[in-house]
C-alpha cells in the first residue's frame, strides 16, 4: 500500500518482473505438473524468488524504503489474515435444515452483507466452515468458487471496512458513507446476477443428489453457535483495524490483533476447533506464498507507478478496466492508490492524495471516476485465487477439507472468464460508460 505513495526512483529493469511472473506461474502450474514437489518445496521457491528482488533493491541500487514498506504491508496483512483465521476457527456455527438452493442463496447474500461489517476476510473466515458443512453431502468446487465471488470479494464494497482499497481511500479522505451512498446499486446488480447464476448451478446439483442422502443429512445439525465468546475477539480485531485511521502506529494495531488471536486460541475449547477441522496448514501456505508475492510485487508496482502518467486521460470505463485487470493479479490496494493518484493529478485544479480535504472534494465532485476505480479494485479481486487475500485462504481450507477445487487456471477458465467477467463487463457498460 505504501509502495504506491513513495518515490522509488528510476523504473526497474524489465527482467526484475520475472520473479513475480515465475511465482504466479508456479502457483498456477505447480500443483498440476508436479504436485508432490510443489507442496514440499513451495516455501523455498517463494523465498528464493523474493530474495532476487530483495538483493536488487538492498545491494545493487541500495534503495531500502520500498523493502521496508513492503515488509510493513506483509506484516499487517498476515496479522489481519492470521488473527481472523485463528479466532474464527474457534467459532462453530451450526446451520439447521436442508441446504436447498434457495437457502444457499440466502446464506451467500447474508455473507455478502456481513462482509461490509467484518470485512471480506472476517466474513469469509467465519462462514466458510459452516458453508462447507451445510453442503457436505453434495459439496463441489463451484460452491467454494461462488463463496469466493460473493463473500470474499464483491460483497465488501459498501463500507471502508469491507475491503483494503476502500479503507485506504477512507484514510486518505473519502467520507466513510461515500461507498454506501454511491456504490450500492452496482453492488446489488452484480451480487444479484452472481447469485442468480449460482442458483441455476445449485438447482442442477441438488436435483442430482440422492433424496435419501438429503433427508439423512438435513437433520444432523441444529442452529447453534459454539465459542460465541470469540465474537469479542473479532470485535477487538476490527477495532484494531479502525484505529489505524486515527493515526495509531501500524505495529500497535497489529500487536492488538496478534494478542487477540493468542488469547482466543488459549481460551477456546480444543473440541470446538477439532469439530471445525481446524489446522494451521492453510495459514502456513498463505503466509509463505504471500511473502513471495509481496516481495516480488515491489518492481511491478514500481514500474506501474512510474508509467501511470503515460496513460493519458482515461475514461471512467477505462479506469474500471485498468484498475480491475491489475487488481486480479496484483495487490488491489496499491493498484487503487495508483489510479486514484493519477485521477487526482489529472483533475483541474490538481488535487493531492495526502490532503484529506482535497480527496474528499474529489469524491464529491467526481464520484463517477472514484466509483470506477473503487469497483474495479474490489470486484475484480474475485477473478483469481490471488486477487484478494482471503481467496487463497478459502481455497486452502477447502483443500484441507478434501474438496476437489479447480486449479489456478481452471478457476479462471471455468468460472472467472465465462461467469464473472461478463457480469462485471455488463456492470461497467451500464453504470460507467457515461
């Protein structure tokens, strides 16, 4: 996030983009071509590619600020992801009744709404396990994919708490309720279309499932919440996120999150985590892979920031597609800040990202442009497993539950391109082409 805000000097050589490309290629192809080797050595691969970038910035050009900024971002990212993962793992939500297609749609809709209160990461970590259990007798990869679409991404665009890019906009001066006021119609449109497609898929799946199995499974759970006291720790973590906007040092809020997770883990009955099938393996995978992503992303953001002004004067639809296409593969927070900075610099008179009243004035004077950047950053995060932090964590939890998940490219080819992309394209054409 900080990388897009600092002067990092001359653009990096193009060859320095190779570590990021190789890491993404490894995440995409490793589990397909050499699953055993990849699962054994992915921490070493991620670390090695990260060291290539670290060596260049630290020893060759001796430019340390980008490394320190990226390390700060990674620590904050892992503190939030990890603390929510641990705390939510101590809450077991029992869902009563049969997982009919209609009930599944209602569940996802509630998850999309909850994403604006707990953030996409908090909502995803809280609901993914009950989502898997309630559909256990007919669970398939598409159940997890649509969960990622709605709960882990698209749902969180109505408040600054919902997704990191919007929170950064809030810190820079965008009014807190601006997103709810200006993005609710696009949110409702996209969520409704995604849920309509899901309902079509789920009806077919439900019809193929054995009636006897449905009847047997329907009565196995009643509605209950075990470990509900961990809701207090979820509240503390959200409070720690909010205090970042009050000028609190980043390490203090991260420390609050980590301490909350440790206390929660110590106080929660092991039986609850055992019922949830809780293990640290999914978090370990995300921690190693995103360490490499955050490090190798430095030259990519560096080059993107240096080249932003060569884009001329984009239309709102172009802002939407540029922010979205990059947010699908890069960290959507610096991508959001990069194009917000470009839009502010092209404004007449020129406005400045570090001046909160000027950013607030931009939000009121040019809401369509800010909406295009915001929607692109949030919605397109669902296009790949690495588009948003909780995506890969949700996939890892599904993998640990023995659910057959689509590969990296399978996710894109089978779901993102034929389902998500047309919906997002229609959204842009209806709401942003003017």
